[in-house]
């Protein structure tokens, strides 16, 4: 099948699921409304194919909208079919996958369509944290329909699809020639609403890979056949400390790390991998991005940004809901400075702090670079409840850069010193040893062990095996408010 041809609703299901595994539900349902001569129009399956099948042997429920039926518009029975899929999925504990290609509400059905559409929102909210929800956008997803992918756990988008609340041409002083805010590149790299993009075939293949890594529901564990040596050393990992996506791929079983939102907030890495056969979530600070020829294509200052914190917090919350352990690689020197960041970074960092502190799954942190000030605390520190904290021998943990701290502490003495440069160098070395070295933090119990970079994989696996049966009681309350 060609990579540029637009697939039909049925083709997408067949390509997504294991061969011959799809079973349709509600195939004879048609529109119920007769207003505006709707009864004279043919509406097979009312524009959406629904049913169940398997991906790598695991049960999933699927709905796929058919743009050839009234342009894929959503009417009452169309929406009710989707709700039925959600009801079945929640009963048996299996993921729901939505393949979206819809022109919006069916105007002929008005309030009936609106009511049924709102019922989908309600089902999504009820299912949140109970079963994984995944949406892929292949055509148009606009207006109220854009809330459906936003309410799911992961969103995929074909390169030629459109996602918007208001279309670019309806936004004052804008049109799609100035800023195509409905495009996949905008939604994945600027807004962060989309996790993965590609051709239709690439999107469907990536969805299969994701589903194969996830537990079926919040009560199951994502454990698989062990296909890598748990004691394998990561010889070159220290050379990848800047680009932590590469470092995580070295740690992962068979070097397979699936990054989430790779085009958004690149200074923060989030993704899924398998470690010793167990699915694990990973969050890491990133200061460099390497290209195909190992050249540096982007650099970041190692500061926490509002977008990065939001991205990580959302991912940690997902992992905690589905009993997926979380591993962090910490290399953060503070918070990003600027008017845009000042507006929102405190709230975003608070959300990440809350996510790590509230998560009851096993949590392992590895300090691989600098961990300064409150950024150190925010990134899954021992203070927030990390179960095991390791540090590379070269790591630094403290309030701030040692030389800057010396210039503040010894401001008066520096002014009086005969050789200011030598005085600063001497005091900087002293401060570095007493306060900023990871060994100093280990002596205080904030780091559990100093490790060689190449041993990172086996230490993380050992910690997760030890924490496998972790149980953590929390105060009885309805829910938090952050």
C-alpha cells in the first residue's frame, strides 16, 4: 500500500490490529433522526466502525470514523456507539483506541448530537486512569472534537491531518499562511498536544509499539519476556550525558527507548522503555541533542522550563496511574529565566513536584550532572520520596555553582584579598568538596550510593527488583488540588 494514499476507516483498523482479529460491534446501526431529510441519506454504521481486536495478542477496543459517511460528522448514534465501546472496555479492562477523521457535529441532529457527544466526554473522564486511552487523528479534528484527544493519554497525528479548537482562518489577525495552528508540526512542537506524528502508516505502526508496552489497565503489570542481560554494562553512557534520550536508549533492554513528545520541550525527555522485561517510565533533563553523525544540533542551559515541567508532570501522573515505575536522570541547574517563564514556571514546577511526591510507584533517581537549588528537589529527589537515589562520581549537588556561592559568602573578604583570583579558587575548591560534591550529599543520606556511569543499568534494575512489591499508604482524602 502506498505511503501517501489516504487509508479508509476499515483499512486503518486492519493495519493497526493483528491479522484477522477485528470483530465489529454495531455494524447495522444507522442514524435515528429523520429531520432535514436525513432519513433519505444512507448512513452505514452511522459513520463510525466500532469493535475489538488484539495487538500483539492483547485485547483492545477500537473505533474508526468514516469520512465517506456524511463527511464523518458525529451524530447521536455515532456517539452512542463510541460510548458503548468505552463501557465494554472498562468492564473487561482493556485499552480504547480512537481513529479520528470527523468534520464535527452533525448539524441535522443538533441537540441530540450534542448530548451524545457530551456523553463521550463523560466516558473518557470515567475511564481516565482505569484503562489506557489513545487517539490518532487522520483527517479533521476540530471544535469540541479536539477535546477528545486532549482527554486521552496519548495522541498521534498524521502529517496531513488537522487539529484545532478554532481553525487558523477564524483566529483574528491570522490565517493558515501566517501560522497554520491546525498543522501536525504546530500541535506537536509548539502546543505539545500531540505525542507522535508521521504518515498514516507510521502512526499506526507507532501505536502498535506503544500499546505493546502498556498494561491493559490499572490493575495489571506491564511485564514481558526478558530479552537482555540485566548486568550489561553501558560503556559509552558517560559520553551521552548531555543527550539523555541516547543515554536512556543505552540503559533500556535492547536499546529501545520510546520518547514521548519528542518535538516538544526538548530540554526535558520523557518516555517508555523496558528494563529486565518490565515497562518503566523515564524522565530526564537534556542539555544537548545529537544528530545522526553525532554532531550537536541543539543545546540547552540545563534549566527547568514551564513546558518541560508540564510535559514531565503529565507523564509521571500517567505512569503512577498505571503502576509503571519511574526512573529519572537529573542534570538541572535551576529554573529558566525570562518573562515568559516567570509567568508560568513556578506553577509548572509545582505540578512536577506534586507529581513526583504523589506518585506511589517505585521511583529511582540517578544524578548524572549538576543538581542545583530547588531544581534538584523538583527532579524526584530523596526529599520528595524517591526510593533509591544514585549519583555518578562526577555529579554535583548543592545550592548553586561553587564559585558563585563563594562570591556571595566571601564578598567582603574577596574585596580585601591581595590576590582575589587565588582566594576565590581556594574557597571554590573548599566549597565544592564540602557542599557541592555528590559524596557530600551521600554522607548526609541524600544519595544512597555513588556509582560508575557504565553500571547505571544494573543498579536501576536491581533497585526496581527490590522495589517490586512496594506498598505505600497515603492519607485518606478525596484528591489533591494542584
